[in-house]
């Protein structure tokens, strides 16, 4: 797979999941399971480590985006 596409997919996935969590469309249990999966994927030595790392960055960035959109 193309490394740029791999990075973009992880970042986009983290952004979407983070916005869904930030706006309250999923419950606390689903959000907790998603965060545990992202953290486990980022720390376990697998091929998908970079994907999950960028998904975490996207997840954190989505809360900044959600806060900015709330102010509008």
C-alpha cells in the first residue's frame, strides 16, 4: 500500500471517530473500546503501528475541531 495513502487513511479514520465521539453520537462504552483499540494498535509491534499512531493524532485533533465548531 502507498505510504501516503496509509497515513491519510489513519488520520481520516481518527478524525471521523473523534468527531463522532466529541458530538456524542456514540456511547461511552463504544468510545472507550475504540480508544483501547487505537492505543493497543499504536503500542503493539505490528505493521499497522503507523496507521494507529496517526489515528490517535486525528482523534485528538478532532476535539480541537469540534470545540472550534461549537464556538461558531
